[in-house]
C-alpha cells in the first residue's frame, strides 16, 4: 500500500497499546524507515507488534537536520513513517518541521490518524457546547503562564491545555487566580493507562484535590476548562440586547450605550456593563463545531 517517496505521519497509542489502528500497523510494517521521537521508547511498541524496521531519531533538538535527511531518503525512493512517543506527530510534539520540509520538497505527506488525548478527554468531560480552543502546553515560567492566561481569560469557549506532573499544582493555582475559583475544570490524567483518572470540579476544589493526594499529581494531564458562563444583566430582555448589539455595530461603545439608554429607558451603567460583556463575546467568538475529530 505504501508508495515510494511518501512520508506517513502515523499516530501511535497515548498509553494503551491496543489503541493503534490496523492502518497504522500496516504502514509501520511496510515502510522502509521509521523516524521516531525517541527510538528507545518506540522499540517497545514495535516489538509488541513484531515490527522490525530501520529507525532514525527525529526530536526537537535535531528536527531541522533530520528533515533534510528524510528528504534525501524520499528522493532515493524510500517510504518513511514519522511517529512520536505518544499520539500524533507535529501536535504538541516534534514533526512540523519535517512535514513542512517534505512538502516543500514536493513529496506526498499522508496522515494516519489515531488516538488523541485531547479528543479522549473532551469525550469524557460531558460538555454539550460545541467548539473548543486547544492551547497545548502553557509556558513553564509562572510570569509568562499568568500573562498567557490573562489573554485567554475572555474566551467564552472550552479551553484545553496539556500539563506536566512537575508543574500541575503551580499551573492549577495560576488557573484559579486568573480564571476564577468557581470556573469548572475537568482533569484527565493518565488517559488509557492503568491509573486513568477523570475528575470534574471547580478550580478552587481542584487545587485542594491535587494537594490531598500526591498520586494525583503524577502522569500526563489534559486540563479542560469548561465554557465561560456569562451572566445576563438582570432585567435586560432579548429585545434590549438586540438594540444594544445593533447600535454597537454602527457606533463607538459609549455612543451606542448612550443612545440605547434613550431608546430603552434602562440605566446607563447597566447597559454599559452589558455592552462590555457583548464586546468580549464578539471579540472571541466560539469556534464552529467539527465532526473531523
């Protein structure tokens, strides 16, 4: 099935080895070379399925050089599978430079989809609202982490992060400080593995939950911040909201509020607060739902 001069971007299990697809196994068995993030780690997966192929290392420290090497192999007619330690290459893992270099060189890149920690966690979180924003890993520096969270704070949609065990408590404290103690979070830990844990609570309770049991601080994490709940101003009807929205589309905010006050008879401060809420929602619209995940 594998064409010469083709790079296959192959998703591997995020924990349970049984989660690999039949198509992924077929590709790994038939390509000429497997480019792996950590060849020592990938050997366990390949041995489990009786696969023996030449391996080369492609990680964050050598990715640009490796991309050039892989292009040369493709030019020679080889087929290559690109894998990471877990999940899909080039998604919060090395691989993007390789894919870019291969495509720029004119060779085919074929994605082989599979297990995803993000989608697995979302499926178990029970969030009915469509759409989410995937950030990946937050900055390691506390200062930069809080600054990034401040930028994300107005987003009304579901926010999804990855986090490492040695930063989980500090990051959770920052999430609570910036996003508010009452916002709901689902913590998905060690997905598909023996000690898989999926826990939903408020951010304030999450910090206490982690500190109460050090075992819950181990492993890899997907953090799902449930959608921001924007409270409607008391007494503000749908018709008043519609009027305010239309005026804001044509006028500066202060003028729109002043005119809406004259038209509706509502208090100016009440309408001003509502206008700020509407402006924040419009500045960060929720992404459309997709069935491609």
